[in-house]
C-alpha cells in the first residue's frame, strides 16, 4: 500500500465523535487523565476545518455535552438549568466548535497536576482568537442577587457592546449585532475563557497587567450569564484571582480591594453549598485579605479575618493555611503600639 493510501486509510478510521467522547470521559476523570483529555481536545480542534460536512455535523451535535462538562468542571458541582434547545441548535460554525475544544484543552492544562499554565495561556488565547466577536449583543436583562444566590432574567431587552482585550479583536474579526441566543452563549463562553486566561497568567506570574484586564473582561461577561453558579460563584473567583495578580506584584491596597469584593461571593456560595472546596475558597480569601490588612496597618480588621481563616482552615484540615494564619496572628501579637487590637 502506498504512503498516501495508508494515510487515507488511517484518516478514514479516525472517528472524531468517538475521540471526543473518550476525551470527555478523561475530562471527568482524575487529574492524571486531564493531560490525555487536553491532547485529544487540541488534536480535534486542529482537524475541525478538514472534516467533511457529514463528519462535522456528527461532531457538532456532541459539542453541547462538552459545554455542560465545561460548566460543571469550572464550578466544581453539577450545573442547574441547562442550555436551552435554541442554544444547543445555535452551535453551528466550525469556528465555534474549534473555540470550545481549545477552551476545554486550556482548562485541562490549567488544572492538571502539576498545572501547565504556559500551555493553558497558549490554548485559551487561541480559543479567544478563533471565536467570532459581534460588535453588540442583544440580550434580556440579568439581575443577580449575591445574598440569595439567584439570577433573575427579565423580559427587558438590553444591548451591550462587545468587550475584549485588544489583542483578540481586529476589524476583520468584528461582526454586526448578535441575537439573544448567541448573546447568552457568548457571554458564558467569553466569561469562562477570559477567566481561564487570567488564572493561567496570574499563577504563572507573567504579564500581570494582562491578567488584571482579563479578570475585568471575564467579570463583565459573567455578570450577564443566566445561571447563578456561573454568574455569582465565578465572579467571586475572578475577583480573588485579580487580587492575586496584584498581590504577586506587591500592589497590596489593590489586592485588598479585590479580596474585599470577592468575599461576599465566596461566603454566600459556601453558606448555601457547604462543600470542602467552597469552605477552602472562603478560608483563602480571608487569609489573603487578613494578610493585606496586616501589611497596611489595619490590625483590628486583620485580627478578625485571620482568626476566621485559622478556624475555618482547622475545620477543613488545610494545614498550609493554618500555618500561615498562625504566623500572621503571632506577628500581630508582637507589634508594639498604644492602641488595643482586642
């Protein structure tokens, strides 16, 4: 058999839909399986444009299930209120399918053990560049309530402009106004993708300004999503990550402002969904908030937050947090000042 016939035979046996299904199973599996999933998603994204119409149609119909897994992996619990039928049907272009696959690959790289943030940045940047970007979005007004963990979608139609980092938007990428179905789906995708990019940039400690801007754009889109788990929980995570990007470059006041913004989101979610992960989020937020307050001389506030962080870390068995909180509290005790911190 000739070389080209062998290649043709191999390609004919490549079932993109089956590859995606196996990749999704790995995506839902252990940390060790995430690297395999990432390779599969990236490989699939590279062949989408070469698939026949029949093959692409079969693959396209699998993408909504991937979107649901993307949500649940990011929020760490099962998502309530799935995509609407119209949102399912509206995933039609090859660019959208490629962008979703690249996002999933990027998320896997960010969360594998150890994380490969450099690859995550590369994949998430690619996902954002591929995705079509309308100039304006028409969608129904969203009114989130952080305390009740609820999101009300009203009947009032509002038009909002596209907000993207300049590096991802050029004149030939910008289209006209999008309809409501695409608007909500885009708001969700862009919020998640910018959030993933911000996280990779923040925790790799490179390009802190881009990380900050990516957090801002993620928050902008996430607050327009329909679902409380994305709208509220992920906005809290974005504020926390923005705090970390400032913390790492020594901007203590800016970091404290971000942790202060993040705390009500974390606390509200943890009070309704008291999982170990949610409690750890609250403990982390209190710990870094307390440290920044200590550095700024806000000793009373620091004492309250650090004690709360210590108690919660003891409750969930988070030893690293316990040690740090205890160290900072000891520092408070050694400060000589006429004012009481009790």
